[in-house]
C-alpha cells in the first residue's frame, strides 16, 4: 500500500494594512478625497472581504477584492466627494472582514471658505 500526501499551499493571509488620503491635507470646495488602503499579503491567492466606514455615518456595505497568487500588496480605494461651505474633520476606516479581521483609518480636513 502506498500513501500519498496531498500538498496544499497555505491560504491567503494578511500581514498588515495602512490607509492614506490624497490630497493629504484634504479636499477643498467640491473636491474628492481618494482614500487608499494598502493591504500586505503573504502572496497567496484568495479574496479579501471588507467595508469602508466614513465619519459621516456612511458605510460602503460589504465589498470583495480578489487577490492573485504572487500579489503581496493590494490596494482598496474609496472616493469621498465633499460639497458645501465650512470645515469638517473626516475619518475613513477600512474594516477587513476576511481572511482575518484588520482595520486602519486616516483622518483629514475638508475646508471650503467660499
């Protein structure tokens, strides 16, 4: 009798996440902030499930991003458009739900004086 072993690669795992906003100082009147989560992986294929939470109470709902074998960094992007007069400190948080739970946030200021 011959026993054979099935060889399976380890599953996708995340090794870190960082979030940045562009422009870093925040958008001006009627501008859009591009919020980017840079997710580091172990380079295995799989799917990242996540959602964005904004400090104005808005949630993106659950989203997914496929990861190809060999990809060791994945970018998740949120575009947040502002309108109106005034100033607001805004926070955008990415919450990764799978393959494991991670979160990170960035804070910036929207200013429109006229």
